[in-house]
């Protein structure tokens, strides 16, 4: 390597050293303030919220989790637009709201069945179907009382179905 090459690279033998200035010769000029909104973090937050709502929304409206009784054989039913009623020791649930008295329960049920009926008509389906889920540990009398409330009212529905677990012939219930 020659002496001129080493001097350019900051070697020891160079006569000409360059000095890098950190400030301009005219003084420090502050940059002008930028008042534009940084949209990237806003878009990131909105996308994260969208994903959270897309994941959580399907879990919101299918009634309360109850232990279902087991049925050994059953025909599969194709679901259309439906409403879920769950019954346990606490009371009767329409989607995720609990009711212990007949009149408020039937008012909410009628409202939900009207919405489901509109969805069924939009999809060319005869519905709606009302699914009743009774907890396995609850006395049958509670489920029967709720069924009497439903059948004794004038709510408009296509059919009522009791939801059960179907036992697999070769293993435990699914």
C-alpha cells in the first residue's frame, strides 16, 4: 500500500488529513417543525382492533356454555338462521342475557326471533329455528318450564330443537 493511500484512509504516514465538520460554516439551522400526522401508527392500531373484533365477534352470541346431555344416535340438522336459548340452574338465557321471569324472557325471545326471521327470508330459508340447550346437571323441570313458556306464547318460529351431544360409537362424546 502506498503512502498516499494510507493517508486517505487515516494511516500514520499521511501529510494531508481531512477534517470532517459537524457544523456548517453558517451556524446551526434548526429544522422547521413538521405538523403532519404520522398515519402509520394509526393504521396499525386500527388493523389490530379490527383483528381483535373479528376474532371475538363469533364468540359473543351463541348462548351460555352448558354441559349437554348425550344422545347415542341422531340425524344431523342443517342450521339456518337461529336463536339459542340456554337453561341452567341460574335461569333461562337468550344468547348471553339471563332471565328468570316469563314476560321479559318472551319479549327478548320474540325480538331475537323477528331478527332471525328477517335473515332467514333474506337467505331463502323457512326459519328461524329456536335451539334450546339444557344443562345436563339441571333438573329437567326447569328446561320443561322454559319449553312451556315458549310453546305457550305467540312467538313466530319455524321449529324448536333441543341441543344434545351426539355420542361417537367408537369413543367419547364430541
